């Protein structure tokens, strides 16, 4: 069955890049429809297990490409439901990066000073708070102590977690059952619903075409709620403006597939993909050395054995985020909890005699998993990812009931990217292996290539039409009325967690998007307050279709 409807503004995706426009446009009086490919789950549905069909497999999208794999959110609320809620602002030098094009990547109108007011707005809406040392979990404290022992600094990170509500269960990636993590289900989305926006889960957008009146028609299929390989009814929705916020791994695929109906896309659509320079190392600590060298112990007498207790990244070392250092040699190191599953598969056994990711040595490493510490590298890459021809539907060829697929992204790390990884790997080794504290080794790239949980830049903003798909208002070049506001709009790697920057850019884009909407005949105003006050204590629960 095929249906055709109409709305003022059609938004594809409900993460930061979709929820923020949904709220502002709905609050301003526009008719807003949000199409989300994934399911809509409530607190009680966030399950703390690894069973097929649990929230852990339902709300993720893991796409294996050629040389790069991308892990992202696949649910109402998008990445905010599965992120670790670590929310630093991008360093000042990031906005001056030249990257692979040899000139400033960011638009001239954007720098840290001009973006700070929008960062402030996000910090108020979620809200974001600075964590304190007395509330840092064991793993963060261990990393901080190891950094101090090595003569390095470490810092508690700003976070969108209410630590008073947090149970330190470390299941944040499966969704927070306790509403301690401030996902978009607690602020922007319920505020959008309160103003009349409609959110439709399990609606996968396939392409966009033009209508005879100068608007756009968005084509979708209904995704089966149990087996994501199965697509059901199709439909279309006509809209005067379209905001694409499906994520950096899906937005360019939708736009590339739309070339047959919209016309040629800007050259930069599906190019310049960045994995945020991400890489992981896992250390196995010697408990006795933790006690003897660092002087640490828990109340029960154990030195550490607490890898599983906490709430994701709480402590980071930002010593190498120095703008005077050469580009590609700047990176942050962040303590991270990666739950069993993919993390235990890709973690490599230090000093293994044979293969490091399986075998006897890996089995012994797994036996000591409570003594692990995972360190997350975010560095400067070369924007070397390129998307090939899109699949017939969706953003990947699905080969499992949920979560897994093979996508068209190709990634070949350049010498610049590899140098940053090598320097960061050596830094981690120096910090964590000093005086016999631990044995450390990077995750393997042999199985799924490089990997990122923060994909960026596949439809980036910029001043140069040759190297950017969007202008500095986030409008798609050559296609007025289509905007992109998700991580794909970020020009390049940020060297820190990007959620705060993605959200700030989406907030910044809204005055211009509202102006464009008015020019296209939508009666809408801009100026809604922070959604915090009107949504406190409420979740996004209404309007499910």
C-alpha cells in the first residue's frame, strides 16, 4: 500500500540534528513530521543484556564498510540514546584546521567564539554539567592516577548525566533505564511533541524528489519491527522544506540515491568522510602494581577489578590538544567503557604468542576482564572516506535481523592519519605500562577495518563549493529548501566527543532555516526558549504512528 500526505517541514532522523529543528519549527507554528528509521523505546524497554532483540541490538546500526566500520544510533532519539553523554566543546584550533584541502575547512563565519553562544544553549537545554572528582567512578580514577604517575594531567569531563540519578550500571550504550543520561527523549523531542510535531518510528527514507510547486516529496518504506531486513508498505510525504539528519553514514546515501529525481548533487556529497580520528586501546592491569605503585584500593580491599562499574567516559587527558602542535599530532585520550560484545571481540591480547584477537592468550585476557581499562583516541584524520554507489534501499545491505549490514563507505587511512594514531598509541603505552602497571595493545583493524562511533563530514559545510556540500547556513548547494544538520555537516575531525558541537551547529542553523521556511510559504517564527523548563520530568511518549 502506498500513501501520500503533506506537511510543512519533513525531518529525516531524530538525533541531535533532527530533534533540535523539530522543536524550533514546531514551537514556531509549523507543521512538522519526523521520520525515524529505528524503533521508539521507553525506559522500561532498555534491557541490560545481549540477547538478540533486546535494546542493545535494536537501537544500534553497525555498518561494515571497506576499511571503515560505523557504529551509530538507530532509534527515536538517535545517537543520544546510545551515547555516553560526554560533552566537551571543540578546541579553538579545530576551527582553523586546513586538513586535506590545504586551506581552512570551516566557513569563515564559524569559529569557537561565534559558536560558544550556541554551545551555551545546548548546555542549558540538556543540561550539561562538569563532573567532579568525588563522583568519578573507579575506572576514571584509575586513568587519572596513571596519568598523574606519568607526569600527565587528566580532567573530569563535562557530561549530560545527572550523577545523582546514575546507578553506575555502565549500560549506557543500551539506553538509560533510569533517565540519568539526558538523551533527547527528555528535552527536545517531548518539547517538539508538545507543540504538535509528529514522530514516526520505523520509517526508512529512501529518496527525495521534487514536486510541481517547488517543494519536495520524501519517499519512505515501513521497516519491520523485528527483522530490519524486511520492508513493508511505502509512502510519500510532500513538504516545503526538508531537513536531512539521518547521520553521517546515511545522509549522503539518501542524497546520492536522490540524484535520479533531484538532479546532480554537489561533488562533496559522500566525500570527505571523517571517523573523528578514532581508535581504541585496551590495557590489562596488574592488580598488585595498581595497589603498590598507585596506592589505590577499594573499600572491599581490591585494588581495582572495577572495569564494569561506572558510566562510560568520565576522565580525559587533553595534554596534546595544543594548537601550537602540528596538525595531525593533536589528540585527546579518554577513559572509556566498552561493554562485552564487539569490544571483547576486537580487543587484542598484549604480548600474544599467536593471533592476538583469539586463542589461548585472548582467553586468558578475557578471564581478567574486570582489570581492563579501555582508552579512546580522538585525533585529526585526513577526511579520506568516500561513499560508493548507494544500495537499493537503506544505507546498507542488511545481513542480520538487526544491527548489522555492509555499506558503501571506503576508507584508506593516509600517512597523516596513521601518524596521529601512532603517536597516541605510544602515549597510551607510556602512561599505562610505566612501572609495570599494565599491558596495553590497540584494537585490531583486521576484522572490520578502522571504526568510529562519531562519524562526521560526509556532507560538510564550507565556503568552497568544490569541497563542501552545504553553505554556512547548512543548505544543500543547488537544492534550495533542503538542509543537513547532523554530524555529516561537521567539516572534519574535532579531536573530542562531537555531540555538543553537532547540537550547537544545529541550534545555530535554526534562524536561517526558519527564514528559508518563511520564504517558502511556511508561517513560522523563531525564538522558542530552551526546552528544559517545559519538558522537565516528561518523556517523548506521544504521537507514535
